[in-house]
C-alpha cells in the first residue's frame, strides 16, 4: 500500500494577498554576490505540519507532479496515474476531476492545470492542444481545441490570469516559435505570442517542471529555462533579473547543441540555468537554480535587498513547500 505524505511549512511573514506589496521596479540579483549561511527552518517558517493523504483505490497517487492549494483544498496532478485529485487540508480524499478516456470530461494526457480563482474554474491541458474546463468542485463544463492560423506547438504548460490563458511548450519546433502564447479561454484561439528562442539564449528545450512561477496568488510570472529575466504576465515586463558570470551563454549553448546528446550535455553543464521552486511572499523571494544538474538555493529579502544561500533550505524545498493563504 502506498501512503503519500505532504510536508507543509507555514511561512513566518504575512502571505495574505491583501498585504502584498506591488513591486514596480525591477529586482536585480547577482548570484556572484551570494553569502553562504546556514539557514534555520525557524527563520522562515512558523511551524511544520505533516499531512497523510487518505489512501483509497480511486485516490492512489503514482507521482505528485503538481500541487496547488485553493479554498482549503489540495489539487494534486498525478502524471503517472493520469489523474487530478482533490484532498482537504487534513488529507481526506474528496474526489477525482475527470478521468482517463476520450469522452466528454475525460483526458488522455494530463499535462498541466490552472485555476481561475474568481470564477472558481479549473482548466486542464490535455494532449498538448486541448483544454478541458471544470468547476473547482470537479464538475465538467466544456472542452476546446487550441487553434491558430498556423500549427501551434505542442503545449506542456498553461496558466490562467486576468481573463486569459497563457501557454508554453517544453520544446520549440523552430526559431519562429514563441516561448509564450496568449489564448482566449472562451474559444481556444491564440491571441498573441511573446519572446523567441533568442530570448532563451538560443536554447529550444525547457528542463523546468513548469515555466510559470507564483502561480496562484498575486501576479503570476514566467521564465523559460535559460532566460535570466523573470517576466510578470500582467504587462510582460521584467520583474526580476538574475545575473552571474557563470550564467550559461549563447556561444556555450551553440557548442552544446552540436554534441551528440545535447539535452544530457546541457543537464551536466557547469553553467547556471533553470530557476525552479520559486516562492514569493511580501517580504522575500526563495528560489533554486541548477549547476551541473545540482540544485542550489537562494533567499532574497526585498526590503533589505539582501541575498543569501543556505544548504538547509535546499533540503526543505525538496519537500514541496506549500503556502496557506
């Protein structure tokens, strides 16, 4: 019998959306200025709570691919089990959203999901070109195909924000593909596209579990694998730039692409890439980045403009940090 455990950390600083501070100016972070420090969990979190998920035949999870917390519930995407499950904050199983299949409300490839917190609706990305819509309670509403004048890329990531769906592909087909597309949630039509492979140092593959950051609360953000700028979806402007003399360069990517197995060569590169495990609060930003396929962690305090790195925090972020709002 498989038992899934979620370790939840409650952040010390206030995370209520009404207390969030809008950052108008770019935040510039130089990773070469990192100060190494042992960070205590108590410095960042008020307490920890272990939640054991209820195990039933219909709620067994193969792999936790994505967790979002909304309205007192866990929404968990299981890529292996091809399911989207709802649990309450005590771990009690509520229901499964949709199911595997080709009928109404069913999906064949559950790639991503995103929540419209205002209309209380969930969009599920299926097979790269289909979006299904459900209520947050799990009732099926309708489905639509993503369409454009030209064949769009195979999408892997979607994010709802302010009346639009934003979509991105893990692998670009050519240099003309955009890194980010805007989709009308009423008919699936592609409205616009932003950024190209040139904005990603010429690299055409994303390593990240998701290219969308700060997904559910505040302003969602976007960052592709080799970009050194985090973009705010609201106006497509730079929210945070990340610099380092060790950040991967265009010429280095060109060398990697000429190798026999470029994907694995990039993963083993000693250059910095790929911001993940991004957590943003009113007071601080926590994120991880990769060097030679090893995860490193940084903490940035907004008011002090202070940046530190800590080994203890890296271990904490491996345990999937969830914020209660």
